[in-house]
C-alpha cells in the first residue's frame, strides 16, 4: 500500500453522499469491475492507495453540512480489506459519522466488519445504519475461486445474522451472477433462502449476469483459463466483446428472486432498496429542528 493526502473525501451524486477511504483492493475477486481501465488507476490494483487524511477531510465536510443525511461507503473499494486491520481508518471515519449524527450505509464482503459492530449498533440507535453484504455463490469451494482472499458466503451469512440480532438492517447485493458458473436456480435459491432466514431487508440485483470492460475483461478471462479451461471461448462465442453479459438463465433466476422476496417481504427492486438506504430517519429530522448548535 501507499499513502496519499486526498483533496476531498465526500462525493455527492443524485442526492446521495458517499466516500471511498481506500483505492484498489486485496480481496482478489476474479470479476471485479473496479479493475476496469475507465477508473484510471495509476498504480497496480493490489497496491492499495490509502487516503491517510480521510478522517480529517470527513470531519471538516460533516461540520459544514447543514442537513443530516446518510453517508455511503464501499461501492468502489471495500472498507474492510486487509490493511484496515492495521490502519483503522474506516473505524475512525465511522466514529466521526456517529459523533456528528449522520447515518451510514456501508458495503463489504468481509467479516472484519464485526470488529465495529458495537459502533454500528450505536450509529443505528442514534440515527440509522444499513449494512450491505455481497453474496455470489453458496458453495464454499467455488467461493474460494471467485473471491479467494475474503471470507466465504456462509461466514457472511453469519455476519448478516449477527447484525439482525442487533437490530441493524441489512441489504444483500446478489451480484454478479456469472454465466455458466454460478447462474443456477440451486445456487441463487440457497442464497435467497439464507437471506430470508436472516431477515434481510432487500436484495439488489441489476440483472442476472455481469459486466465486462477493458481491464476487467482481461483479468476475468485469465481467471477462467486457470480455473475453468475452455470457458473463455464459450464467453467469446456467446457474447463477443459486449459490456453486458447476461446469464442464459436470467429470466428464470429473476423470477425466482422476485418470488422469494415477495414471499418473505424483502425488497427486490433496486430503486426501492436505494430509497430505503438513502432515507434519513424522520424521527431524527424532527429532533434536529430544535438543534441550533
């Protein structure tokens, strides 16, 4: 990893406020879109760029914001990858979010988030905290191939369960679903059943498939050559150089997701999930009317 002083930390887009404390990732997921050249990395993806002044920038930004809101993190770089154990920048930023009375929507694949469960609980009690976990495959052996340097799906389901016991709401990213690899009704059904059992609020899926573009595609195809010989050619024959790579089973898989979600009162439309995660609690808005400090 290497350290930089960032110029800013909060990004606002479409009314959403988010941040990335790190750049790059060490989880090694073979499908990661963040490897794409469009993100203009000037360093190797596994050489983590650490925004060492992130807590100071975040505090300055939150001090100046007149309206409380939800703060998102984890969309481009996992806030709980390996270096967080040593650096603790994510925890420091969460403490600042709690201190200034903002909400949190945090996304990860890692069980390292349990280190901060007490703090997440405090944020949720004061305002609102939504924990987002990515799940792709229920099979442990396959998970170790697709996501080699992070805890497996069953451990992530344990994380969801522990959050549920604390009353911390959770949302699952069921993505990506890789054609000819994990795009089976058995796999998706097992994940959905586990989500229902742990009381997940919603499932986010933008299409049963994945996206591939320059940088990401080459890394993914190299992984296919290593772990699934011959599958690269099947992708090329089926999809060419398309950006969107839908599963041939996408219609049936989405129907399954919709059916299970409806039966268990889980949101399944992305807009509904994002609206829920970005909604700052009304109870705190009302309290803040009398807060003139």
